[in-house]
C-alpha cells in the first residue's frame, strides 16, 4: 500500500542535491516511496538535472494512480507525463524505473535506455563509478571543474586539490556517526597525503591514504555536523594556503598576513602641520625618496586638506611585528595612483621588526600603555657605548574622552600603499574597523607631550589635533609589494638585497602562519582579485516584508534584519541583493549570490547569503558540494546582459551602461561586506583596498534596466523591479579568511 503524499512548508529552495531531488519529485514524494533515488546532471549546467527512481512495482503503480499526472505525449514510443506544478516531465521506463527531467534530459535518458545514445560508461566518469555500486545508504560521483578545463592552482599545485578531477563517496549514517569513505582523483595524491598527514593535529589523526591518483579518506566515526566542514576546510582552504605559501617569491605569489592593531590602549594619531612652506620644502628635499612629493590630505571628514606629519602609536600583533610601535609618517602622492599615501620616515618597535630601509631592526625603548586615567606613550634610544636610555618623545592623553569625530575616506585609503624612505611600499587591505568607526578627538587641554625627535624642527609646536581610535584595527598586509618599480630610490645592488631578503624571510613567515592554521592557531588568508573581463553587477530589490522573508529561513529567528543605506545620506531600507561577479582563476567560475543584510553580534552590518550559484561546481558552506547552474554575465559595448538559470531561479536582465551616473558606495553597505555568512553560520571575512571607498560605481537609471525574467524563491517578499542597479567595471583586490568560523579539523 502506498504512503500518503504530504507537502510540508519549507524554507526557500537552495541549489543543492537534496532540494533538487525534493523539487523534481513535485507532489510525488519519491524520497518516501523509492528504494533508490539517483540525481544526475547529464551535461552542461543549462541542461538541468535528471532524477531516476527505483520503485517497488505495486507501490509505484499505487502512487501513479493516486497522483494521476496528465499525459504529455510520447517520445520514441515511451509515454510522457507532466509532473504537476512544475515544468518537468515523467516517463516510466519499466515497471520499476521512473525518470523525471526537463524535456531534453528526459529524451536523452530514453535514448540511452533504448540503446541509441552512449551511456555513462562511455563518458569521462566511466573509470570512477565504483562507489555507486557499494551497499551504502548514500553514494555519489561527480566530475569536478578540473575534469573539463585547466585550472590555475594557488601555487605549484603540489599540495592543493584545486585541480582534482573527480569527487566521490559512499557512506552510511548511524547514531550520529558516519561509515564509509570520501575520495578525490588528483594526480598529486601521494605527495598531498604525505604533506597533509604531517600538518594535522596528532590528537585527532585522519585515516587518509593515496594509491596512484586516488586520495581516500576513511569517514568511520566522523560526525556530519561536527567534523565534515572542518575536514573540508582543512583539505581545501588550508592546504591551498600551504600551496600558495610555498610559491611566495618576488615575481610570483605575494605574501599576505593578518595584522591587528590592538586595544587597551587603542591606536593614537598625533597630527602636526609643517611650520611653513620653507620647512616643508626642506623636509621633502632631505627625507623623501627621489621623485616623491608631499600630498595634502583631510584626516577628519569635516576639515580642509593639509600637509601633515603624523605620529602613530599603537600595540600590534601579527606576522610583521609584535608589541608597542611608533611610526612617524607623512603623506605623499602615490606614483601609481596619485592618491595620498602614507610614507613612514621613522619607525621604532619594542620587538625585532623588518622594514625595507633597515631590513631587520633590533628592539628599542617604546611603550604604549593604558594607565588608570591616561594613555601614556614614550619612545627612546639606548646609547650603544654606555647602555643609558634617553626618551626623546613622550605623551600623555587623559582618558577616557567623549568627543567623537568621523575620519575621512582619504585618510583610510592612504593605507593602500604604505611607503618607506626608499620608495618601497607595503600593500595594505582593511575593513570597516579602519574606515567606518568614530574616533575620539582629544581635548587639547588633556594632551601633554615632550618632542625632542628629529622632526620637531619642521613642525608647528602644537599638533593640529590628536585622535584615538575606539576599536582594534583589522588589517591585511603584503610587505615590499613593489620591488620591481622603476621609481625606487635604491641602488641595483640594494634592490637585489631586498629581493633576496624577501624571498627568504617572508615565505617562511607566511608558511609558518599557514601551518599554524592547520593546528587551529589563527586562520589562513588568501588573495582574491575580481576579473576585469566580467563586470560586477549588483541588483538591489526592496524587501516588502523582512519578517516573513526571515521566517522562511532555517534558524531565521537567529538573524536580525537590518535596514541599510546603499549610499551615505540615503534613507536605510531592507534589500535583497543579487551580486554577479567573477574572480580571477576561480574554480567556481562566475558567481551569483542572493544576499540580504543583518545585524551582527556586535551590532555592525553583515551580509547573509540566502543562496549562491556558480557556473562550475564549487565548495559550498551549506550543501558542501555546490552544483553548477547557468550563471552568465557579459558586456558588449554599452550593453551588459545577465542570465541565471537553475531549478529554482530564472533571472534575465539587460542593462544600458550608457545611462549611468557615478556614485560612491555607502560606508555601512561596504561594511556589510566585511563578514559574509551562510545561513548555517559559516562566515568569510574580507579585506579590500580604497578602490571600493573612493572609486565610484555606475548607477543605472530606471529606464536603463530591463528585467526580462525574475523567478526566485523570494518573489513573494520583494518588489518586482530593483530599487537600484550598480555596475563596477574595474577589478578589485581582496584578501579573505575563508570559513573563518569553522574550526580546523581535529580540534
């Protein structure tokens, strides 16, 4: 006797195997009736999927008679039926086997069944199908992007699975524990396994072996909830970081390191103006690299640009330097971008440090500490002959203070390139902790200082102002970024010395950080650049009922919808945004993300991913294996076309890029991109440069936006036309800590 078909209210569909099976079943409830279900993707993403079901003959007949699908003609003598409430068709190949698919896929399966088309054993997966025959509750075989096209690995590819060609597995689940195996086909399997074994924590060994090009992981005893995402993070993202680090060399991969400027006390800027034009010119002649010129800049958003020399006092941690540090800097025109950038003329640190002028500097007397009622700092020097210490700068700022001010965008963007006295620059990326936080403007009456530094003679005796950040600063740094630049003020011999030092010091530093991340000590940092060939388009749809939308999400009550302003000065509102973009050398291909905005635990904006699509198969934080869909975006002349197609989404738009105005992205909206989380709480943390803060995006007027199809799981909760569409036509550089909220495997 067949079971009663039941329909339960579910969250909006996601593009994963379980939801695709559920959707293709329509009202048939095949998971509740079939002995075996197979989900197959017969060809390109646009061909859709095929579901094959093996049903006991009597139960299948009862189910068919209960649903009574309408006839839809025949194909090669096989009767076709329409699956209710879908665009799919059904055929019964015999008394047990049903097939459900779009028309083209259904016909292909019938052709295979009749022997007029080759079956799967004649295709590229023919040698890898063994897991499907294992007596396990679940099994899969999937051709990864590397099977169909060449992929660029993070480094040499020796210890990365990015170029793996096939993923497969067969497993059971009983009492919360898995049994079975996971397998990848990859030419580097033996070396990869050897390296991985040496890096994983000894307290939780992983049963992993390699034979020829097969890498097999024994899943016995692992928990789907607690172990699988940490395992995938370690074997993919963390090992990619190892592969990347082992290829760090001048002219190859750039070193990237997290760099944190701490709290208690926070970072202090004491900002002096040059005494007069003559002293400013004398300073430039004596202390700037050849070809560099001073640049005026606004530090506060409300002031006019000035020529500043600033002293930054802070506590730091990360791969570059530890402990208290003092940096005297001016602002210069960046030779590449012409925007104002920091140039450090003197740095002192309480621990050993590296810089491009001195290579390694020994610890110096530097202190930056929080006292009961003040932030106290000093910088000194030790006489090499006598050992006597002399303080040449000291300051005390009464604390706490309350007058808050906003910093200018230009002041933040000056961190993009941090130059040193010979023109060598460190590349800086950052997030909203640097640009979207208030600082305290110090009451001059509470600031006392003694300045006997070498710079005092150039400056007005009193600073223009002093500022104190109210938060830690989260930054990513790539040291000595521009050693091949023709404007460096160095001899050829010293340039080579810098290259040799960089090639020896920083690869081992970054590799050490990547290896520590495998043990759960910190998180890996990867570099990402959006592709020039595919502009980034953002379609912002107004959400008409945020509460109803969030009620459809798994654990939706854990998220607080956030109204956000897309541009500074706009009225905040609730948005569902479609972001279509591409990253260079991305195995996922072109990406489409449906996102909305939420309030994070600290009250700051975050992005919540409701669904993601990629034009190629991709690791997904929710479904684990993100299946490919149609994701296409192409610019021809002044026309940009976008097309998405999956079982649950159909979106088509054409944009006229000749009808735009240039606007700056809002700071709160930009901050929402710092932390991008899936609905299950897996989050990526991003860092980026001033292109997002200072370079406008193209906003299209309403007549330039032609939405030709909009079918999504969220149609009931959004307006039919986007409130705004923007296009970013230039590439941007990002660094990312992927899956930062997922612990390393074995912890």
